[in-house]
C-alpha cells in the first residue's frame, strides 16, 4: 500500500508521525525498506513529546536511537499540557504542531489501522453523530494546504503485530493506553474484544459500514455543494431569503455544508438546529447570534454571516496628535493617513484635538439631508450590519462629531472652509477565517 502511495503521488517527501509505538514503528520500518528500493524518496520523522510521565524521556531516547540507527532525520516537539486537556484537545494540539512543521512538499503519514477506525466509529455512535461522523477517518485528508495519508486503515492491529515480530522490531508500550477511564481505551479493551469473540469478522464489517457512510456522505456533499452555490453571496454570507419555501431538513443541510466551507470543526446537530430556529427563523429586524468557539453566526436582513469575534472597542479613544504620521487602528482595522486621494473633510482648527472613537448615539444631520435622523437609521440606510457599526472609525474634533469615515459626513455650520483629506487604508472584510485542524 505504501509503495502504491509513493507511485501515485507526485510528492517524494514523507513525514512519519512517530510515537515509538507499534503502529508508527511498523510504518517507519516499512518506509526504510522502501527507500532501499526507491532511493530518491525523502523520509523524516516527527515525535510529539507529551511530557506526561517520567517515561516520556525514555520514549524520546527510544525514537532518537531508532532514527539515528537508520539515518532518518527526527524532529522532537514538546506539547505542554494543562489540567483541562481532554483527549480531543490533545489530538487537536498534536495535529496543529505537525501541520506547522510540514513543508508544502511533504505528506504526513500516520499509523492508524482498522482497530483505530472501529474505535472512532464507536466514539461517533456515542456522540450521536450522523453519516459524516460515522464515516470515520479518511485514507487521505487535505488539511489546509497539506496532506495526511493513513496507509494502514485496511490492516488490523494483529497484522501489524505479526509483521513487527517477523522483523524482530522493538517498540514502546504506552501503559496509559490501558487506562479504561479514557473513552477510546474503554472501547478498545472492554467492548471490541467481547464483540470480536462473538463475531470474528466484526472489524471488517464495521469498516464496510464506514466505507458506505463515507461514499454516501461524499455524494451528498457534492450535491449540496452544487446547490448551495445559488445561496452564497459575494461576501461569503448565506442568502436565506427563500429558505421559508424550503423544507427544514434541506435548509439545515445547506447550513451544514456552508459551515463546512469555513474550515472549522463542524458544530453539533443541536447547534445546527439552533442556527435554523433562532437565526434563520428570527424576525428580519432581529439581531440574534450564536457563538461557535472564536466565531459567531449573525443575521442581517436576508443573509446569515460567519464572523470572527472581534474585541469590543466601543469605549476606545485614539488621539491623532501628529497628522503627518499614520494613525494605527485597533482590531486590524488598518490605519488613517493624510492623503490627497482621501475623503475631503473640514480642516480642524489649530486648538482642536483630532480624535477617533467607535461609538455614537443620538440624532445627527449629515450632508445631503435637511433633517436630523438617529444614527442607527443612517447605518441601516447604508446597509451597515450591527456588528460592523462599532468597527468604523468616527472622526471628532474635540467633542464635535465630524464623520464616519467612508460612510457619511456631518453637516456642520460655521466650520472651517479649508479642507484636508484623510484615507482609511484597510482590509476590512465581512469574513476573516484562517485554517486550524480539527
């Protein structure tokens, strides 16, 4: 299988996730054997030191010796834990470390096998997952701009053990793998052995079910991806204008597929239902939101948005004492600079302090109007969603409101007739998400 992977991929550089246990040891030595035949491939290993027990140092030493003996470069990365680390959080941390230590030309190989796949299936059942969760681990996964391949998914642990014993390999036994208070270990030692004793072919049948779930999930996702293009706006928001004419189960499927495009951990079934019930079905003038870790789902008019949660800057004051230098704005909002290509504004008087704020309440009279209106109404007229209103720099001279830069200018009498120009240089976007492996 590994030779086939090497033949089929254009990449010739592989990184082994090497714990020193049975699975990764077999993977390491199979790659070493293949390299003797296909000499132009490059292999190296990465070991994550969890610093859990006194044995951690022994494991590092074991991995170092085996790699050195076989001339395989080894990177050792430390994972520092806290009391709140669950199995899931540790897994995420491990993969993020490996992701950031892979070059774009390298493929990560892991030793996951059929038993691991079956355990994952049971964990998904426990969580009440649907077909996507029951699809288990993929043979090949693209995460970010990089690739992970699990070549042993159709091999049982017993098969790997037999190969390792024939080759007289030595490996580490992590005794924490026998602590059954961990969910995966409980399934491994208490549930699967009983099932296998009754039904010897259960693991392979389990793998078949996983394969069916994955194939049906892929087909469904392809179908949804084609359909959902009709609902995604230019700013990546989801247009829900016609959702009222579509069955709820179809709408929630669209929401799930839209969220899958955001490179985040997929929310639970209940969260998807809440997004539909509390946001899609809310009043058009409502301002509901649902928090998803570091992001939130918001509605504005006939669309819902996936947004990175920004630090509140409502009470922030910035004084621009030297207008010959740029003024850097908070929350990565860019900067202000005096620029001939900018917005033309009344020039401040000599004794006036130029300052930037991010909140204002009350009625204002803007240029082009003959009547004051509440600022909330003006934001609405300009289609500025509620979460962006406190991110737009408001220009003041002392306590006099001058302009919401890029949106409107206040109509003020007896102001200086002289003008100056300000440019707001920014990469202001509705959506700003970065990759993180889950």
